[in-house]
């Protein structure tokens, strides 16, 4: 049995190390995981209540079109229902876009250090991948535009970028979209946009009204705290969404996910509290890094990427032994680690552990 030749050497996505695995492997009783950009404050109580009510329908297929949730989101964003598509997380939307638009030989453009699922799914479709170096941790939209040709089908812009946490502002994105040819689909991945209160951040919905070749990606996994339920969505022009819908699997989001997302969408108080706590956490990390003499990228999501000035993998391993799970292994940023913003108690424990680790490594040197 032979698989497709172009997938033989593809890496399997590696999620953040599970808490239970670390406890078992290292004999620890307390482990803090700040590696996967999950919401440390959980999810809205309204979402949990909605899940409980849905249990009685567990034997019934979900609504494949997610009509009720689609209606709520269309009102929330001021778009038509036929402009929305749901996936098992926004990463499934990425898969569907690649499946719907890319054929062998098509070119697709992305940053050289960004969410890996863009590249992964383009490789599956045997597309030609053009990776453009980040500029100070941010998408270099000018250089990305220079790589656009008649063969270009899709450009991916992760904003805020994962893993660096940086953003391209409204003026930059507007300029880029005004120059990109109409035959090129531009995917603006805004998974962390709900955390942002900076007025320079682009309004994706308004851009979509002006540029028909734009698709926005959003998710309920981050600030809404529904990561385990796997539900995200895309917003685009009806004809674009229809094309993506044609490759969507039936019943790809569960009854529980749809019910929880609908309830979470309506709990604005919970979202506001999470956003404020995250803002405080980012400020704490930035101040702490400055005291440690470390430089971090400007952070706009619920995570921050910091240069620890020695092997990021070494620092990751040392933190792991202290019961702290972060993220390392970024090929182009080998001395950096990415840390999810946790509760204040968790953040303080991370900084205490990081301080100790850096001192221990310095002594060894």
C-alpha cells in the first residue's frame, strides 16, 4: 500500500505536551500548561449549561448546516448567512480552502514562520509553496506581494501571527489587498482577534465588504474557551464560501459544539473579563522580561514570544522539569519560547521558574 508520494515525508502536527504525560513522565503532582494558547479561565458558564441541555440529543445527528448558529453569527457580524462556513476548528477551514482551490502546480504564499497548517495542507494538495521571511516577526506584505504571479492561488496572512504574536495594522493590510490581483484568494486568519483592543488592528468585516477575494478565519477555541469542542468558522463572499462548502464533510461540527458556541457568543461579559485579564497578563510578562533583560515580540493575542538568548529547547526542557509547559522548537527562532498568558498565579509561577532556569544555565556556562 503506497500513499501519495508528496505526503510521505510530511511531519505530523505536534500539539503542546499534555499535562498528564508530563506528570507521569517526571513524577510531578502540579503542572502548568501554557503551550497551546488555551483560555486559562475556561469557558462561559452559559456554554457549559448549553452542553448539558444537549446531552439528551446525543443520539441525533447535528444540523450539518448549523442553521441556528449561522443565523446568530450573521447578525453578530452583519453579514448574510451564506457568507459563513463552519469547521472542526478553523484549521479544518484551512484544509477545506486548500482542497477547494489548490491543484498540483498552483502557487501559494505564506510567511516562513507562521501557523504550520497552511503549509501542511498546501503540501497535501501538491501546491508550490513560497515562504516569505518575516520582518521583525511580522508579515512582510510588500515582499509577499512581490512573489504574486499568475500562478498564485492563495495567500495566507495570520494576524496576529502565530507564533510571534505580532500584527499587521489596518493601513498595511488595506494597502496589500488593494494591490493583490482579484484572482488570488487572501486568507486573513484572525484566530486571536477578540483579544485585541488596539484601534490600528484592521476591521476584517469591512475589508471583506470591499475586497471579494478575502476570507476571514475565526475560532471559538481561543477567547471563547471551546478548544476541545473543535469549532471555528470562515467568512467570505457567497460564491467563495459555496466553493469551500462543496468539499466540507457532512456533520463536521457536533451538536455540543454548535450549542456551546451559540451560548458563548452571547456571553459578552465573560469575553470582556478574559480580554482584560489577558491584557494584564501581557503587561506582567513584558515587565518581567524587561527585568530579566530579555526581548519579546509585541504581543497582541493571548501569548507572547520571548528571546531567552540561549537554546529555546534547553530552556523548554528545564522548565518542563519544573512542571511548566511552554512551546519551543521554532526553526527560525531557535532561542525563543512561546508562552500562553495564564492566570496571574500561573504567570508568576512561570516567571519564577524561568528566572531560576536562566540562573541555572548561566552557572553551567
